[in-house]
C-alpha cells in the first residue's frame, strides 16, 4: 500500500496570482478537466467567487454564476 501523500494545494501561487492579477498562475491551480455542477434536470452551473481582504479578513465578496440557457 502506498502511503505517500500527493502534492498539496499551492497557496503561495494562489496569493501571487490574486495579488499580481496573474491569470496564468491562477489557471495553473485548476485541474485540466474541472467539472461543472450538474443538476438532475441537466442544467450545468459554473461559479466563481472574488473577495477583497483587509487585515486578513474578507470585507467584500462577489459571486458570478453561469448557467445553461433554459429550454
């Protein structure tokens, strides 16, 4: 049985990507095949959340969602 842990999430890359507005760095944190949320009726939803921090705490948050067009 293999007990070696896989690589962890790179929070330093996340920090650099957010602070430097570096889309390439942020995209490198995503899997090659991210899966949208799929509801039982077949509608797919993707979401993105952006936060503003002050003194290490969230002071503002914006959530964007994209959904399949309805019938």
